[in-house]
C-alpha cells in the first residue's frame, strides 16, 4: 500500500490534483472525506454508509513510546523498494462497503 501511494504521489501525473485536493479537504479520518457519494459523517443519513471522524471514534491519546530521535538513518533502504511491485489501484465495489456496514451494525446493534 505504501509503495502504491508513493508511486501515485511522485511518479504519476496525479500529484498536482492530489495536492490541490488535500489543500481543499481537511482530513478528518472519515471515508466521506474522499468518497462522499457513498459515505457520510452524519449518523442519521439513511442513504449513505456512516463513517465517523476520528475524533468521534477515538479520543486523543498520549503515547509514551514516541521516539524523539531521527528514524531515517540509511538511504540504502530505497534499493529494497525497487524489488517490490507497486500494486494497481482498484476501486472498492459498493457491495464490499455494504457488507462492511452490515457487519458493523451486527456487531453494534444499539449504536
């Protein structure tokens, strides 16, 4: 997934469009940020799948394991990436989203 994202951002003609989109759409963690035809942040919307924001799903957390030093130490790691093929980008079918939403509702019937 990371390599696919890297290829999309830096080795495709989509960079400018992705950059412009990111400036105009603040990231909330909801799938509705990038696919508002199918997802919504509104729990009461009956025709779209509910996808809450991160703040609505999880509170702020303090992690005690944060590294304060520089993590990047050796550029030779990039040669390893060359052997990994970037997967093709595929659109996730609506049926998959509906199955996921059904499973969520089944697991949380009173939410």
